[in-house]
C-alpha cells in the first residue's frame, strides 16, 4: 500500500459539511422577506439544502461537467433520431433539484404544506443555494422551466392549463423547457430573424428556419420566435410559438439538431444548432405580440441570472474564506494577513450585495405580479440593471477567489475553474452588457425612470431616519439627483446618446442595491445590535467615489480588529459602522461635487 505525500496536510480540504449555517445574510434576509409565519418552513428547507447542496448536488455537478452531453444523429439503421445522451449525473441532479420543489413551489399549491404557492423570495433563496454548486443545470434547464411556466400563465391560459402542471411536476414525470431565439442573421437583434411561421388549415402553425444557439435543445417544450407569413419586418412582426419535441401520436417533431456547441462553460448543458423543417407549433397568445410575450420569459431569466450570480459570488466567498482560514503562510494563518483580509472583504461585499439584489428583485417581481403598479414601474429598470451588475461582479469575484487559492485554484481538481467558466455565460445570455445598456436606455426613453427613482428613493429615505447607515442616505439621494440630471443631459444625437449609457447603468445599479443595503443595515443593527451589514453597505457604496473613497475606509487599520465578524458574521460595534458610513458619505459627496 502506497503512502500519500505527508505534505498534503498543509493544503486545507474542501468544506462539504454545511453551506447554509455560515451564511448570516441569507438567514436574516430570508426570514425578513418571507415573514414570521413562513419562516419555520423556509428555515427547514434551507437547512436541508445546507447539507444537500454540498454533499449531493456539488459532486453531481462536477461529474456532469466532466462528462458533457453527446449528440447521436442516427441510429444503427441510418435513421435520423437526433437524440442527446446524458451522463446519469445530469438526470440525477435535475431530478434532485426538481424533487425538492424548485419549480413546483412557485407554480403549485401545497408544497411542504403551504396553503398556496411559495413566495418568490423563498424560491430565490432555495435556488441561490442550488446555484452555489450548479450553474449549468439549475441555472439553465431548470431556470427555463420556471420562466416558461410564468410566460404561459401570463400570455396563454389555455396552454398554461395544459402544460404548467407538467412543467412544475416534482415526481420525475416533468416536461423540460427551452426557448429558441438566436439566429445567425440577428443574434441579439432578433428583429432580423428569418424563421417563418405558416398557419395550417387546423389553426396550428408550421415553422421553418435555422436557430443558431439553442440551449436545452433536448427539451420537451420550446418557445420559438418566428415571423408569420405576411407579417412586417423587424421585431414587431414576430410571433411566439410553442413547439413540442414530440407530436401527439408520439412521433418526433420535424426539426433537426445539426450539432452541439463546444462551449467554454456550462458544459453539462447541451446547446445546439437547430433546423426547423415544417415543425408543428401552437400559437402563444396574440400572434402580433410575440416579442413582448417572449420578454416575459426573458425577464424572468434575467431575474434568475441575478440569483445565479449571487449564488456564484457566495460560493467564491465561501471557498476563499475556508481556504484562507485553513492555510498557513509565512508562519501566520492566511486570513490574518491584512492584504488577504482586504481581498476577502471585497468577496464578501460582492456576495452580500448580490444576495440583496437577488432577493430585492424577487420581492419586486412578486409585488408586480400581484398588481402593484409601483413595483411594476420599478421592475422595468431594476431587472436589466441587476442582471448587468451581477454578471460583471461575478466575473471579478470568480477571478479573485481563484487567486486566493493560488496555484490550486487554476487546477481542475478544485472548484474555481468551473465556477469561473460558468459565470462568464451570464454576461452573454439574455443580453450582453451593451444590449442590456441599450435596454436601459430604451426603458428610460419609454418613461421608466420615475419608477426606478421612486423605488430607490423610498429605501434611501427610510434608511436616513436613524441607524448606523443613516449618513449614507444622502449619498443615494444625491446620486439619484445626478442620475436624473445626467439622463436629462443625454445628447439628442443617436450616436452620442449611447456613449455614456453603460457607465450610467452601472451607477444606477449600485445606487439601487446600495439603497437596499443601507436600509437593511439599519434594520439588522436594530434587530441584532451588530453594525456588520451597515459597515458592509459603507464599503460597497465607497465604490461610487472610486479608489480615494475606498481607501479612506479600507486603508484604515482600525477595521482589522473586527475583520472576523465582518468576514464570517457576528458582532461589529455600531459606532464602528456609523464611523464608516460617515467617512464614506463625506468622501463620496465631496467627489461628486468636484
């Protein structure tokens, strides 16, 4: 029997015991979001996930990533079959997430004894846990099921009654979902799409064309954008259609899979190039409202991306914290070194801001779906803003976490390479950064700015009454005035008008998330006596003032005495948090006035 290298004892092992209990912000924020009556059920579910995700989902995600799907176009007789073969780990992971209720909970009654549907913030908290281990399958196939169910319910009650119960099934008999939008001609410019839809004599439709980037290509139900015969060019001429994989007689629908994409990340999930060959489909809703109907699905997947990136950033922070706590360098525990603590704080700040954004957009979505007009007005801008913010910060977070682990972080035996590869897709799916920025501009031009301003202002004003984060209220309110002025000053020249929009959108996202953070920081301080969340809010909002504002807080060694509590959760004195908020507020306001 060979003996292992005794030097391995110097390398901290991965922590697969419990991913829920160490997450102070998740516990507090979920309890606040779901309310006292639902909290026992929510806590029970999240406690289960604390063990299930690291001990079952994480190993399956790793195996599925190492064994990507394979396309079999022909059988032994030479007949075209276009079947995608999966490693058993894929189906086991998918079934485990669905059996827990990830899709049933928001679309079915009675989950874990609930009288109605699960509140969207609770579903978000559950998905946030799953997504710490698995971005590829939970993030896309299961996210597609969630989004399709909502899209059908909002746009076609008949199709919804027929298919949503099957999509939301948690017994293993579920129907999977996908959407085919992208074509070579258009990419994000779907108005240039060339796929056509022809009405059959029975009122159903036949689709013909080529789709270029079709994730979850194996799915049972697929939403497809196509242009009905005679419809005008451009995005307004598109209709939305539901295409089944199999027809009612059990035969395959008439579309072909040309090949599977060899992707940089999310390798466990198949993305294909697809040819539609007179494929059968049903019309969804009104045929002349295809793009607005599809945006119902796209917007929920953008909300899902905010959750996915929050989960990834939490995983990055957790892995970095665990490694740095268990590793000794230069005779000292790694997480005691001041530079390392500063790097770890940035990871924690991004993680907490990401979860605040994900839970915030989930609450706003639920309020809007329940008829709250103010929430609906805010949602129009918060959705693209939080999607953009999460995708940009998650990529930075993944890179920093890889660096914390050092050389091992670059090796596939460890989780960082997969996390980094997988989070990059979120910057492209459902709109790249420039597409999202243009969507923000379009929303502003269509009158959405007052909804964003009013929503963010409410959080800032509530936070400004009292509490350790109260000084930061002025930062938000001043920032909103500047956003309003900058929008008013946008050039009327179409080309010049675009140039500042991406930077403007970044600032708007930080203000909206920061307003929520300071309100939560004060509430957390009042409830627990700890200024941890208020201090983190100050560190986050210091980014508005650039390096000089960050340095005033980060370079002051006084915070190192409270680093353990800031990093892991615990008590941070209120006066420490209040001083941090005052310091950042002074610096950012002076910088803005300059």
